[in-house]
C-alpha cells in the first residue's frame, strides 16, 4: 500500500516482498521513474516475462505514467496495471 508522487526523475526501491503487498507509482509530470527491487534475489514480472532477478523497471518519462505492482510471494512482483511504456531498467 503506497503511492509515490513523482515531480522529477526519481529512483525508488520496493519494500521487501510479502504476498498481497501492493504499491503504485504515479508521475504527475514528465519524469522518468525507476523502481528497484528490494534486493538482487527479487524479480519483477513485466508484460508476462520475468526480468533478471535484481533488475529495475523504468518508465518512459511522460506525465501520467503509472504502474501498480503486487507481490505474489516473498520475492516476486507482478504488474497489475500501468500507463505508458515501462521497460527493463537493468541492474541498479
């Protein structure tokens, strides 16, 4: 449960994953949002594909970009919905 309101390029770290935990990041202005995993063993599933463990995701940097993530276990996050293009940001 949480909301990140982004005003400029921001780099956020997810909390430790726990099944049922959710978080949404929203960019009110044109700004790139980077969401890092809690540690290098956590995985984000984006577009149905698991990224390399520990990799971040990046928004395209447009106003109105958002992503909602849900932890499905103690190391995996899935995207529930989003606006804008989000991509594998690599290791951070």
